[in-house]
C-alpha cells in the first residue's frame, strides 16, 4: 500500500504529543515529510522543544522539525495551563537528539506543497497561524495540498468560551483564511473529540502497553486529564489511518472575527442552508476503535 505523505503542524501540548506518537508509530501508512511547530498551547520555544523530545522518545530524530510562528497573526497569544507549565504535564521525556531544521516552518509549508501539488496531506493540530501565513505568501498554496485535516472548532459549544474552541480562538483570523482558501478541508471539532474522553480506565489501558512511549503518554495524560477530558488531536491522525472509524457531513464553515463575544466561533451551516460546502465536518467516531488503534501503535514504539 502506498504511504500517504504528510506534514504535521502542531503546538505540543499533551494531545499533540499523543498525535505525534501515533503518526510516528505508523511508518507503513504515513510518510512524515516534516513537522512544523507553532505557538498555541504553550509558547513556541516550548512547543518546538516538546516536539523535538517526542521525536527522540519515538526514535525518529530523522524527521525534520521546523519552527514556525511565535504569535497569532493579529492578536496576542493566549496559552493554556491544562497541559502543565512545560506543555507535557511534566513527563520525563528525553532531551532532543537532533537540532531544529534551518528552514522556517512557513517557508517549509510553501516549498513542500508547491513542489508536490495534490500529493501532501497537511495535518493541523494547533492554531492555524502557519498555514495562514503560507497563504499570505502564496494565495493558492493550500490548494496544492491533497487535503487539510484539522482539529479545531465545534458545531456545538466551545471550550475557551461558550462559543469558541481553543485553536480557532487563539488565531481566529488565521482560521478564517484557511476556511476561505478553497482547499479540501476536513474539520474535526469538539463535537467529535468529546466522544473520546480520557478516563482512568483509558489511561490504564494505555499504561498496560508497557513501552517507554506508552508510559510517557500515561504520565502526560494523568496531568492533562485533570483539566481536559477529551483526546482531541490524535483524532486527526486516527482519521488518516482508519477513516472507517469516523463519519461526517459536508458543510459550509466560517469563523467569527468581528463579534468580540463570539470571536473564534466556527459557524457550521448545512449545505441546504448555505448552498455550498467548503469542508467535511466529522461528527461521529468509534471510541473503542480509536483507543485500540492508539494502544496498538504505542506498542510498536520504543
């Protein structure tokens, strides 16, 4: 089976770290061309450092890591404490085995997507600042992606405010640019990720795998699960690996950037209302199948 070439844009973050481990454990299906880091859950200095340490934990220091944007496009950075002060719940992760790549993350996105039009899937796990900045450099750049699969938004309530999910709240202007880009978009929002909650039983299921990577995942989740009970970002990678676990519908999605009370809200309209669609909005997932996949893949890592 041909491997899917992907780029992962992320802000580790505990759930980003689990998503990275899931991808790194799946070399038969996924060809990871590179990882780009962005400020979000914690500052860029921490997100890029955490991604480097996850690569070392998974013995995949061969995957290049590119530092992207340190701040949202037009507003100040809003981080969160649910991942712990370091972003990974204080887990004992190894020090980086390889330096950052010399090419900036936004330039890497532009160069990679334009060099292989229609081939690369962009996996977005954090605020959409890096791909949006790529759009400002070259308007049609995301149109060169095979698809853009993102964790962000919600067709129901938010988690930062009543209306807005964290990733879109942090950089709503970037999110709006991406949804207006004309790219092939897949949105995985809170309405889906809340269906895969982190429970004591699920953490025990992961710990029972017994590998260093699984035990690190356990350490991270024990802290993260106190403040957030959903396995958000790994759903992006799980969708690429086993799309049959998911279902959804085509819809028109726009992002609120003008109303201060609702800023960052994803407005999801069915095709019957909007007359057109710009995204596949996933809304159901097989939670048992998801955790079986995650645990099986953690068992493949060191």
